[in-house]
C-alpha cells in the first residue's frame, strides 16, 4: 500500500504502524510491550484494533492474505476476535466490534487509505436500492426503513430516479457501493437533490444528516434536501393519535432537534414515517419532485 507523507504522519499520531509478524500469532507479552498503558500495564484495545485492521487491509491489498469475501462480522471474526479473546481483564474499554468500526472510519473515511470494496466486503444492502434509468439522474429518494421498498420501487420506475432503503442508520460501506454502482451506470454523479422518508424525531434527523455526510465523503454533492415526513402534512386529529413523546435520555440531541424542527407545536413529540398513508406520501412526493424533473 502506497502512503502519502500526510497519511504516514497521521498513522504515526494514531500509533499505527506496519508489523512484519501476524499480530494474531504474537504472544501476550509482545502485545503488552506494544500496546499496554504504561501506568496500568493493561493492553489498550482501541490502538491494538487499529493496528489489526491496518495490518489486515495492507496484507490483503499487497496479496499476502486472502480478502474477506464476507461482511464486517467476517472481518471481526477473522482478524479481531482471535486476538482480543486472549486478552484478560479488559475492563470497561470499548466493545471490540465497535472499536473495529471506529478504526475503519478512521482508515477508510478520514485517511482514505483504502476502500471497503478493495477488501471484498459484502454489500449487504444491495437488494434495497434501485438506480436511475437516465431520465432524472440528479434525484434520489431514500427511506429510513425497508418497509418502504415497494414505494421506492414504484418511484424509481415512475420517475427514473435512484432510490434506496437504508434499513436504519446508513452504512458507510453501503453508501460507498451505492455511489460506485451509480457511477458505473451513469458516469459522473452530478449534484443531487434528495427526498427523505425518515421518522420525525431526533434519530430520523441524524439518519438523514449522516447519509448526506456519507455521500459527501464519496465526493457526491447534495444541493437540496426535502424531508417528506413533517407535522404540516398531517391533520390535527392525526397528530393527536400518531404523535409520541421523545425519550428524554439525550437532552442535547433533543434540544438540537427541537431548534431545527420545532417538534410538534413546539413540544418534544415525534411521528413515525409509517404513520403516513402511502397514497398521501405519493402525492407529496409528486408535488415536491415536480420542479426538479427533467423528463417523465
């Protein structure tokens, strides 16, 4: 793997370096020497896992070991678990799987050392997206939940747009595949206008903003975003029986969302995207997408 000077400096700050020996085979004493805290002598999970992921990726790209040909769990079971399962007294450190995902975020997204596809990680969301037929490649409709797949398929066929069901929080891996496949189909991806079908709550807002951020990391510009699930699209009676109180567990997140969305009538209440009748959702999409259509 060829590294720029900037990438080398960043890896050094993260205490990530190349090891000649397979880290899965080294002794606990070696792991302690390389990755233990000086004060406690306890092996630090996060820097260890960053090095494990870096070694796995570099060895795969250099042809020293087979590529994953599986999902993220496969990477975890092949490269991470064999090491961390031998380490005693881990205490309250990060969950090893979460630490692996954090390491990938650093190495793939922030440092851009490699791409998920280069490791042949499985694209698990492949069946939940449908690509433009060329009529309106500048438009993309996404839904938070896979329960909207029939709606999205209908929209793709009718308008010739790209649609995707995220299946919850958006995945960097799936977004990378989405953009790669879209480029294969149409060439350059022009700036997109997005239409979102997410819950009207803090989590839905985070999902929509995260998806937009992931597109940006894939060098795809988003020029406009339209959220289809809003209190204004419901009757007063519907708001009475569809609204639900937002759990007060994350106050900062709620305050931020309330400042942006207003909740419902200025109160911290949300709405499930599934509560809107599909016929009304279709009419809303038709109304809001019309100014952006190039061809029907």
